[in-house]
């Protein structure tokens, strides 16, 4: 009967290395010793909390050094199941040496168990002789299944990308307004927001002029402001409140560029409001990150 002895060694003070690449972290790894040099050290991904199983094609006897660190070590006639310790350092390498065969014909095999943050090889199959045709056929079938799954995922991703590209090509302008139900036979109403309607106090941000708009579902205003301060100004928050103190919902702000000192720029705001809502005089407030801003009362939308 052939015997195998496994020895696990963690050198004291050994430097921690980088975790293996994603390519090396296979869920199943097959090792054919007859096809590889005896000096080859096989890297095996391990991860805290994830079981790694070794399966040999001969009976095996296991001697695991520092076994107390591991949460679980289970030995079968030709298997070894390891559950790495929770304190395993990422990049830590644990040396695993196997002596395969009887005392007359022994073969030394070296593994390097490399700690990975979240990936591990679930099963390692070790063959001393070249594998049978059935084993190779099984691996080929598994690889073909994996490749087919990847092709299916790639096809689904390509289809989704084509749909997004089509949606992007079809978006914009009146098409979006019609598709979202924002515009109907009533169209979009427009009304100038004249400066003489307002008497805002002299502040660092002053109102020049603006336009009001109404669709079936929203109202919007483009207001032109002058920045009298010494720093650029960008609206970050705002509110649109009716005469009863009720704030309209869904307020969105668009400002393509900060308003430079002593310069003029526009800010566009939009809020949810059906055609029967947002009537009468509304008050618009706009503020930047340091609470500098402006309050514009008396806005009347079409």
C-alpha cells in the first residue's frame, strides 16, 4: 500500500507575499505529477472560512504541522480537508510538502498555500501518473460548459449594450417628452419672469431676469443671476414654495458652469407639478455649499 505524508510549515518571521492572481485561483485544480518537474511548487489559493479539499489517487497519511491554527482538519483514506484559520494574513504563504508512494519509490511534492481575501480553490486533485482518458474527457466537458456559460453571459451583455445604445440614439428632444407623458396636446407653456415683478434685497447674488415653463407634469424656470461676490458661485440646494408654505416635491437643479465673480450665469430648476398645481405666486430659494444665495419671491408660472 502506498503512503503519503503531508507536512505543513509556516516559517517564523517569513515575509508576507502578495495574494495570487485571479487566474491562479481556480475552483478546481488538477495536478499531474508525471507531466511536471519535481521542483515545481504548486500555488493553491486558500481563504479564511472557505474549505479546501485535497484528493489523491492513492491512500494518504497526513501529518499537519501547526494543526491547532486551523478550524477544521479532516483526513480520509485518500483525502485531506482543510478549513484555514480566521487569522490567516492576506498574502501569507504556508508550505505544504507531500511524500507520495512507499519507502522504496517516494516522490516529493511541494505546495504553497497562498492566502487570498475572498477566493479559494475548493478541490485539488493530485495524480501521480498520467490521467485516464475518462478523466481528461471529464475535464474537457467541464471546460466546454464553462466556456459556453461565458459565451452566454457575453451574448447577454452584448444584447443589453445594443439595447442601451438604441435607447440612447432614440432619446432626446420632444421624443422623451412624448414618451414620458410630460407633454400632450396642451404643449409646453412659456412665460417671461420679468424683473420688475421682484424687489429682492441687495445680496451677493442678484436676480436679472428669467423664463417660466409648464408641461403636463412639471414646472421649470431658467433664472439669470449676477454674482457680486469675490468667489465663484454654484447652486447646490434649493426650494420652490407656494403661497401657503407648501414646498413642491422633486426639485432638480441644473447649472452647467459656476458663476464667476462679477459675472452673469443661468440656473435651471424643475419641480413636480401637474397643470392644476403650482399656481399663484411661488418663491424660489437657491443656496451654495456655504449658504450664500438668493430668494426670489413672486414667481408666477404659466
